[in-house]
């Protein structure tokens, strides 16, 4: 890694480093691990597959009104939502002010407007302050080593359920090789009464864990095919591929999803 930018605004957070290679700009936190990536010639596309997989919540709600994102990173998901979901309002929480600064300086994160609010603050606390308010909750909070513990506790996952409006969906970006993966998965499953499904990345270890608040969406994967094709045509996301992968890794019954 050859960083050309480095920021540490406070001693309490990992330093932010920016690097470029073969036309792709990367964000790192305190080490070489890639936190975000942006193709410079196509800055509003979702370069990393796991970020595209997070958007699979659109299979269950194509036009959510209120979305919250915990963990901004290089703002790939925030930019995509702001650009492509005009009927949605996104609130992005990021505890590290250097990350917000880097997202705006190096990754084209727009300034706040009537559809985007970026807050430097505690995402876990923000979730606890919501009450049946969110249609979609996206959780992608990592430090230099692993998922932030405050975003992986039993109490936090219970708060996520409470923060969702009826019929809402939460998406948790987990790392399959994390030795705590089974613990995190079990905590989410218990908080959401097993109304969960997984969508693993094809090549790397990211696993998107979707959790649903009743009333549940149509649980038949066959019902998603037409919507997946429509979303692929509109947004350029490989939704039919994601549906097929969901079929491979999950089953359904009358009570919900079962990985």
C-alpha cells in the first residue's frame, strides 16, 4: 500500500489512509485492509461486491422512505442511495470524523441536503434513539481489526429490531472468517426470531445477514425473480445472481428464513 493521504483528527480513532492502484482509490483504517474502494472513472458505481449485495434489501422494499447507515467508510453505499433512490432519505452515522472528511475530500460524498444527513456520532446510540422509525437499517461498522463490539452486542441487535418500522429490514455486513461470526449470527437470529437470511460474497469472506421485522415479506424466492430483473435493468446491480445465491444458502418455511 502506498498511501497518499493520511489523517488522524483525534487520538481516539484509527488513522485514515488513502491509496490508489490501477485506477481504484481505496480507504484504509490503521492498516492495509480495504475498507472502501472507488473506481475513479466511475465514482458512483459500487466497486466492491459486498456493497452491491447490501443493496439486495431492494428486493424486499424497492422504495424505502427512511434509511440509516451505520459506518460510512468511503461513502460508496451512501452515494449510491443518494443518487439512485430519490424517494429515500438516508442518515449516515460515522464515529470517526476523519472518515467523513476523507469521504468528502477523496470519494465525492456530497454535502448534506434534504435527502442526505451525515452525522459524526455514535451509531449504536442513534439506533437506540429510534422507535419503529426506519424502513431499512444498514450496519457496516469496522475498525482496523474487526467489527466494532458496540455494533455486535445482544442489546444492540435488539435495538435494531425496535428501530425498524413494521416490515422493515436490517442488513449486517459480517466477515465469515471472523471467529465470532457464529456468535454474531446467533445474536441476530434470536433478536429477530430467526427471520433472517444470508447472502455470501462470491470471492471474499463478506456475508450479508438480512433480518426482517414482521409483517414478513413474501418468502418465496420465485417471487423475487421479476423484481430482481427490474432492479438489474434500473440500477445495474446483479440482483438475479444474488437471488440464485440466496436460494443456494437459505431455505424458507412458514415462520421465516432458515440458512
